[in-house]
C-alpha cells in the first residue's frame, strides 16, 4: 500500500460507522422528565452517574431479603414497531419484572432498563422510557438507571429490543412460597388486561399471517383496532398483591406468563399438593377466542401459550377468601374464586370444565 492511498482515504469517525453520540445525548435530555417521575425517597443522585444509588432503609426491616428479576417484552415489540407506537411496551417490561418479584411478597424497589437499538432516534428512545417510567409509577418503584446502546450493522435502523432488571425486598419472616401452602387453600384469580406479553409469536402468526387482519383495522369484537388490542399494556399487579398480603392470609402468588396458568401455578405448590381449577368460573376475552378459531389452535396449545384471561393468582387461606376478594374488588382488580388446593400424588395442576361462551 502506498502512503498516498492512506492519505486519500476518508477519516473514519464513530458517526460514519453509524453511531451518533449527539443523538444519544439528545435522547438522554428528552427522557429525563419521564425518568424523574419514577422516583422513591431512597434514591440518591440523579441521571448521569455510572451507577444508580439506592439507600436501603434498614430501619424498615429486621431481616431484609433482596429479590431480583430480569425479563423482556418479547415479540410484542414487533407490533409496536409496525405501528410506530413505542410508549406502552415499557409498561409491559416493568410488569414482567415486578410481578415476578411480588410472587414471594417482595416490594419492588427499583428498575434498570437496557435498550438496544439500530439507530438512536431521540423521540423513540424517550417514548420507550416514558412507558418504563409509567410502569414504575404503577408499581411503586424507582427507575434507577438504564443504558441505550446503538448497534448499527447488527440491527436494522428501525429495530430495537428492551430488557430490564428489578430489585425488591421482603422481610425474611414474611416471604411467601410453596412452604406456606396447605390442603384446602383456595385459589383466587386476578383478571388479565388481555394477551399481556406472552404468546405473541403465535398470536401474530395467526392474526397477521393466517387471518391477514390489518393492525389498523377495527375489530367489532374488541371495540377497537387490532393494533390497539395487541398493544394493550400488561396489567401491573404489584401494589395490589402487596395490599392483599397485608390484609389477608396469602400463602403465595403465581404470575401467569409463558407456560400458562397450570404450569405457573404448579411452580408455587409443594410436593404432595395440587390445584384443581374450574374453567367455568370465567370467560376469556374475545382475543383468545379469535386466535383459537382463526388458527384452529387446540385448547391445550392455547392454555400453555397464553394467560387466557388470568394474569395473576393468589393462594389464600379458606377463612380469608371473602376478605381477599373484597380487597381486590376495592382496588378495581377483577377477581374470583378459581379453584382449590388438595392432596395429590402427582402434583399436577388440573383445569376442569369448559369456559362459558368460548
């Protein structure tokens, strides 16, 4: 190679390689107002530090146990990208994390997010963080920090993915779990807001590929467009579960996500006990019926893929059923008796009966 060849070569820059530090800085400025809304008094410092600081108030707990959870949103993001609407999937992200934390009785303290994006568009990043901050407000936790990484060449300009990690705390003596569950306990269902954030690969395949339904098209059964139905944010149960545990004898919770109702409830039942759940106690939302019919999806496949209208369950003492239902009703959470816990050798959770009008 001649020296003149090197001299004639344009000077390489980070921007020429596809990464704009200026756009990143602008995105930070635009997201600051939203992040500021998701705060707690224990947070120290502000946006811009290398680490988020949270002062754990040890005077509140005798034996604090920290709980952590990490999750993402999955292919629901493809719907947000197709509609160019990015301010709700952040709520889904928070829901998937904090509603796992609360299963053991932990109070969510803070979240941290990670956004990987093909090209930083400040308005898009700010919209994503707006949703995450709104989710944190609903959950009562702080948005302690995050990272936005621009990945040209690895992702398309319009592509992105988000993930998050949350930390909560629970008193050691108040931890919920399988060891508390007893024969005769009652399973209470809490209604979902729709698909939540699971099963979107199947839902998109059926509704968009097989049925060829447009996301912008109005669907009479939904009373809104298909896109609006599919982007309905995941219900955040964290505050409701904590309120319920404070007022009633809750043995454990189960967050109904991937794997469905039976599989997730089985995770919190001890050996020798199982739950029998009655499908006749609720009717799944129309979106589930539409997926089943348009895709000819069998019931077993539906029930292990989707929440089918139940996003969280509580296992409670039989003496506290009425009180538990009253607490949830007062908090505007759809709730009903779903089944009971009994002795069993196989430990499997059984769904019996048929859904009304499904």
